[in-house]
C-alpha cells in the first residue's frame, strides 16, 4: 500500500497512552484526541479495541473530542466483541460497532497506521 494514497488509520488498543501511571496515561490519550482536531489532514478512521472501547462510552473524558472528530467525517469504529467483554455495548456514545474482520482489513489496507 502506498502511504500517500492509503487511509490514515489510528489503532487505539488501550484506554491510556504509553506505559506508567494509568491515570496520567488516560490524560495523555484524551489530550491526543483533542489535539487531532487541530491537525490537517484528519485521520480517516479510528479503531478502538480491547480497553480502548472505554473511550467511546458514557462518562469517558475523550467523548467531546471524539464527537468533534466524528462530526468532521472521521470514522469511529469500536470492536463489538470488546464492547461485549467490558459490558459496554449499551453505553456506546460515539461512532459505530464493527468486527475483527473489518478491523483487520482496515489495518492491512492502511497507508498509515498510527498507534497512540
């Protein structure tokens, strides 16, 4: 895949950024999404898996930024199996539910795959 023509995909596999203090990692990741709003171009898609799905659900600090990104055309896609595992499917507040096939395809076809 040519990085100049493929989609820009962000793969968010956790509810925190980096290793270390959990609370600080959550602050960093929320800040990351708020900062994305200011960038051009925006990502085409943000994939949420494992505990990353907590960021798209009720009471999440990142919801405002993610809603703004969704309103600007960014595809916000969350793993349905992950939402089920964390008992959050009924609390999804932004984006849509997807499956592992689509997640794998998006990663394989991405021109740029970013993991915060």
